């Protein structure tokens, strides 16, 4: 956890993402639902990163009193080079109006059948996970990570790590120019 207070704005009202920011920083962010500018279910690393960056920039515009805007985006990507496997991952973009840093969370293999269904379009991963787990709004809770690991890793956990990674350059003296 960071040792000081920042006024943070988060580009979503998602409960799991908000909890990740609180867990990573000890700061309650000001939440605004802002557009990602990418499909609701990003299917590439680039789309996911762009969605996180857009959210970070849009939320800082929406909340100019904040010092840093955070954009958190979950996405899928297919690794056709090494594993021929679909992966679920998280990205945090941190933007202070002049500097942008990214933090990426765990890349987690998901069943290829689910990735292929996502590629066909027409649904989001959360709907599939809701059906598999017989729940509603799994994306606000433990998500796919929680379902597949039986709660050992949760959506909040992976976003927490991405938040810490993205905010570290703003906080650590090792990143400051001499």
C-alpha cells in the first residue's frame, strides 16, 4: 500500500475494480462511469490497453480535482505463437495529465471454447461466467478468475496488482529524474 494520500479518479463504478484500487492504495477513488472507446469485450491486448488509457484520460477530464485518473480494463487475447491458448488479463492505466503508466495483471488461461465463443461476438465474458457460476454480475465480484480457481485468485486481486504496477512510477523515488 502506498504511504500517502492521493485524490484518485477511477473510470468505472465496477465494485471489483473499485475494491482493487482501495486495496492497492488505501484511497477511496472518485468513480465515474466513462467510455472505454473499445468494444465491451476487448479481444486483443492492444484493444484492452487502449480501453484502459481512454478511461484514465476521460475520468481525469470528468474529475479535474483528482491528481491521477485510473482506467482499468479486462480483456482477452489469443496466443497463437507459443500456446494456441486464450488468456484473460487486466490492465491499469494511470494518467496525471502529462505522464502515463501501465500496469498489467496476471495473464490467466481460460478454456479455449470460451475464447472462441467470445470471438464470435454477441456476448461478454461476464455473461458466460454468470451462466457457468449460476450468479449475476460476476464481473463485480470474483469474476472468471474466482470461478476457475475456486476463489484462490479473484478479479479484485489481479486488478490490485495492475494498479500497484501502474502507480509505482508516480510514488517511487527510483523513477524520479536526478
